[in-house]
């Protein structure tokens, strides 16, 4: 079961004397009086904050557009690690700030205009595909992938628990605050923007075409030949490059805003159309947004309402793994086979069943497949298509009444409906492995997720005047949130009528009319629900605008803790800062200098049904399994379900120099999250049972690190300006505790993270550590080979291989203005870490990689520092086929395919020219040449190391036949009327 992200929230009050300015597009604001968006969308002077906050403007998101706005943030904000999924355009994004903190979900809370939303990721939602050879569905996207970037005014990143503590149980991982655009009083404005980009594959796996199929394909005699290519020397055509097409993404948006002193409105329409790099893959998305603000009763009563809606349809997003991947069947095509023939004739009409039948080299004359995995790529795309339809509706309203000059009452609420419907239709004559049987009439895979969120709060915000020296802002409030999910997964290969992919064409009963599951049939419906009720208070004290003290308190009552006797969770935070530049007489070169420190305790509630297990039904049959297995024996009360608990300390400084030309921000932090909720742990024998799984609270994860940003206006005059911004951060993650030694005597015991069987936790290790098979080595660390010189696999198949998370992240952004010309580019680097590549491993094992051909040309593989089992040094060359069939392939030696995760790339670049007129109708237009992911300055892995299969806690750093690396080049136009 996936995680529910709960929108519980607390208000933060601020005084309203600072004038709002346009959100800065640099990493940090440069005006000491500038206001930034904090909790609940309330603006606050940047100088008064007692925690780290980093804000970027909407223009920074749309300068070089990407369909998912979060992909535009990479490298622009320090200590925010973003991993895109390999499904292609419109896919989900995995976001982690200040390191992974939870075994269930480390992604932050998202907030739109002060009110939380559910981004549909985590334990309940679309965690997406796992790292596995078999994935029936691709990544389906998330809520944020359906938002129009042109509707965004600014985004503020609250990376620490101190900054996000006001959001209660979901603030443990930080919060991302999104402020949308609204109309401006006194003017009307019509804006149009369009971007057209072309995507090309430029970094494919290196494949060989000089050695042929081991056993040649001989259709005349009914011989399919072998699946691998360890045959004779020869020549074969490279079909892979010709298979990929030029992708095209066209994003259009038109907006209108108008208003007066009493009412303002903002309206926008958007459309995104994409033709993917894989034939038949495409995406269409439509957005509509309307926001209005009105004042009544002599401006004492203010109504702010917003409606956002989107429709998104995608076809044939790439599924990680091999069974439904068209590209693996191209990579592995035995050399010498004419793929052009099968591409043009991927099916024929079967006279026996009167159905289209698959035409492919691996199908024998009797219709049987010679292999249990391969299919014609064009059959997969046309006869095994997958279509995902996402619908998102978000509506919010806030009513504010000014009681007097220092006290305001607010009532707010939102409603969010998200529906994701994915269906894969597998036609008859497909690979029996995916059909379930050779003679099946077809098969349906269908996943639907329906989510409804209702949230409301009432706030009392005050800033009474104490005296001229002391200021006080306070907030009192209460909130309630309710989430309901309807999650359905269907799998059925019993169609009454062949290739009629309708739910009323599915056979669910046996001869006795009873429900049946298994053997290709499954029908599971779950209805997780969660409600949280909260009360909260906060206070901010200031002294002469030089020293500030923040205090917060919150108590949540969560339905996910029902039955534990401890439904309530309370949190506290304290923070303080001092403006040294106003307290002391500093050198004139220092324009502003602030120091700050804060401490917070924040909880993280459990998933629905964690404490009260519900029986699981499949096709109407009670399976005997339950949704959870909490420890409930009073003898093990210390393992009873309880919320995770995050204790975070941070301290930092902010420095501006040379009349604000130089801006520097630095933060040190330490967070310790205890009571990790570990699901599916092997039951200890002293639990009273010898086997089985149990869910327990145990474990402690620590993150220590720093983040910094440096911005400098190198030149700043009327004709030429150059601003450079550098973001740098480092995080060290340590598993301090895991399974309690009181019950588990083995300190080396591993815990496998959800999403992939290669990311595991162990005491003393780090979150996401990769474990797998390794070379057998002697006591001196030398590789041990057998009598044929082939390396031997170590008998321990769970050995530490590395950690995929970067040790250091850096982003360098430069922006030049020369008259009406603007040039900008962003260099993004991640340093350290290791990643595991299965694409290269299987390519080697099948003899289709260039590495395998080079080894054959060289007479064999040289293995440095190797010995026979008796200790005698081995210096010969090992036969390439023997070597790669053991070291490579699916069950090979993972250690051989560990690569450095370090990657430095030109993330994005643009050249723009702005045309300005004095016309009453036409104001200005900006025409740009834009590019993203243009090239790598350095990359060791034969794939993009930041790409992931899904947004699960596990799966990071493992390439399981993902999307090839692409670069995008194109044009954009922005016009204002």
C-alpha cells in the first residue's frame, strides 16, 4: 500500500508593512526588505526569517520550459535532489531535500497558495514502477506534472523541519510553497507564450554489429536460431538509431489579467502536445486556471478564490524493464536478422483464429516462442499499447476579515480531485509470458487511482502594537483534512471475445460461479482513508527589527494512529536571529549580515490501516492476507505503531556586501528521524512465531550537511549586466539504528526498501545503499577465477556495492544582459556516489555490446589482479563468451557493472532578444533559442545516473533498461499585449 500525504497545516502571521516586489529569479533575494512566501502563503520580510528559505521566480521556470515544472528547478536551488522518471515527457519527479529521512517516503509537502495538496506520490499514490524486469505499467505522472508553469508566480523551498514545522505531520520532509499568479489592479494584460522543442537521442548504449547470431536464423527450415550473438565474424545493420524518431514538444499558453482597487482576475489556458522519441508515443495536456480576488465592506472583507483543472492523456510511455520495452528487443536483436522485414510486417492475419498474429524471428512455425521474453517492438507498441488518462481539479477559497487594525480572521478551504486511469491491452498472439497462456484471447492490465482531498482551517492572526521597540505577530487556529482513495488494480487474461478490451468482456468466475484469482487474474480494490484534526499557535517577537524570536506549537490527531491509545502528536519549534549589521557598526562594505538558528520537533504519522489491519480481497475472495501486520503483543509494547519523530537543528548566516552586489547564504543542519516504520520485517523467533512478516517501529536515520548559495552581480549598468549564482550543498546520511538488538541479534541484518530489491539499509550504512552479487576474492582482495579463467561469483549474494546519492551537488547559473539581448546557461554537477547498470550487463551477456566485440577482437578479457582458487596468479586472457555469460547477463556479477554516479552537464541554455514598442496594443515580445540537457562535461555511467524507474524510496541508482539520454533544442516566444 502506498503512502498518503496528508495536508495538515498551521498558519504563520506576519506584519504587512513590507511592499511586495517581483520574485527574484536568482537563488537568493538581494533586497533586504524583500518579502518571501512562507507557510500558508503569507508573505514575510526575508530579514525576519529564523530558518533557511530559498525562492525562485516564475520566469526562472518558464525561461526554458519543461512539461513538469519541477524539472526546471534542477541546479537552481541548493540541496534539492531531483530525479526524473524514465517514462518520458510529463512523468513524475522524485524530490528529496536534505537527504532521505523515511523508509516510507522522503518527498516534501507541496502547498499551493498556502494550502497543501497531495502530489500523488508515496506509499498510497503512484509510487510508480519498481526496479524489475517485469513492469506492466509505466510511470503515470503526478499532480504537479499537470500544472501549467506559466501560472506560477514563485516557488519557495522550506528545506528544513524548522521552516515547515507549522505543517505538522507532513512537514517532516520540508515543504515546497507554490504561489500562483493573480491579477493586478489598475491594468489589463494579455500574454501569449509558446515553445517548440525538438528532442533527439544522443547517448545510446554502445552496441556491436560485427559478430553475428550464435546459431543463425533459418526460417526456411523452421529454425529461429539462438537468442544471443556470439557467432561468427560478420556485418549487420544498426537498426537502433533509425528506430528512434525526433521528439517534438509544443507548449502554448495564453493568459489574461485585469483588475481595479476592488477586484482582480487572472485567467489562463494552456496546452502541451508531445510526440515522443519512441514511435506511437505521445502526450496531450490541457490546462485551465482562474483566480479572482475581491474586496467588500470597505475593504475589510477579502475573498480569494482559485480553480485549476487539467486533462492529460499519454500513450506508450516507456515501461522500465524488458517485457514491454520495445528498445530492449532492438538492443538484443540477434545480429544478422533483418529487422526491416519485421518492422514493416509486424503482424499477419491468422486463418485459424481470424486474428492478427505476431510476426517475429523468435516464433516457431508451430506458433511457440523460442524465448520467454522477446517480442516484435512494433507489436508491443501497436498490439500491447498502454494509455494513461489523468484528470485533476483543484479549487480553493479564502475569506479574510479585518476585525481592527491589528487583528484578522480567516477561513479557508480547498477541494482536490485527481483521477489516474492506466490500461494496457495485450492482444492474442503476444508473448505467453505476458499473456499468461499461449491460447489466451488477450489480457487487460488496468490500474486506477481516484483521490479526493478536502481541507479547511480557521485562523486568527494578530499583530498588536506593544511599543515602538517590540513587535508581536501571533496566530491561533484549527484545521481539518480528509483524504479518500479508491485504488483498483485489474489483471485478467480470460476474455470472452478475443481482443475486445472491455471490462464487461472479462471472465471472473469458475464453473461453480465463484471468484478466482491467480494464473493471470487479479481484481483488487482498496479504499484507504485518513483524517487529521489539528490545533496550533505561533508567535513571532521582534526587537527594534534587529532581533527576532519565533515559537510554534501544534497538536495533530490522526486517524492513522487509531487503536494505539496515542492518537495525538504534538510538535514544537523555536528559532532566533540577529541582524548583526544593525546591532554592530560594521565596515561599509557589509550591506547586511544576519545569523540565525532554530530547533524543531516534527512527527510523521502512519499510513491508513497500519494499526488496524484490514483483510485483503481479490476477485471477491478473501485471500487470507491483511493490509498490515503491526506488532500487537503486549510483551513487545516498545514495537507498537507510533509516528516517526524528526528532531532538527539548523544554524546559518546570510551576508550581503558591496551595496548588495554580493549575496551569500550558508546553513548547517542536523536531523535525526527515529521510530522508522519498517513494513514486512521478518518476524524474530522470540515473537512467538518462527516465520512471517511484521510491521514494527524501530530505526533511526541521521542527516548532517550544509547548503550554500552565492550570487554576485559582476557587472550591473544600463547596457550590460552579468549575474552569476552558485549553489552548493553536501549531505551525509547514516543509519544509526535499524532493527532492535533486543529482538534481532544480527547487527548485519538488512532491510529492503520498497521499489527495488537492490537498495537496502544496514546499521552504519546510508539510505539507498546498493547491495548485490560480487566477485569472489581472496584475503588479499584478488579476484578468484576457475580453471578456465572465468571469475567466480561470491556465495554471499548481498554484498555492499556503493551508494547512489551524491556526496556534493553544485549548480552554476550565469545570466548576461546586453541591451535587449539576454544569454543564460546553467551547469549542474553531482559528485560522488555509485550506480548499477543492468542494460550494459545484459547487453554483455548476450554478446550485443561493443565491449563484448572489442574483447573478442583482443583475443579475450584481461582480468587484472586475478588468481586461481589455489592462489596461483592468473595472467591469461579469458574467452569473451565464457567471461560475459558469467559476469554479465541477468544473473551476473553486479559488482562489474557499478559506475561512478558523478555527472556534470550543461543543464539548460537560452539566447533571447526582447522587442519593445510604444504601441497601445502591443507591449513587448521575447524570442528565444532554448536548449536543455545539451551535453555532459563528465559522465562515467553508460546511462543518465539521475534517472529512476519510479518515485519509490528504493530504486534510485539502478538502470533497468531506461530511456536513452536525449537533448532538446528549440524556440520560444513570449508576447505581452
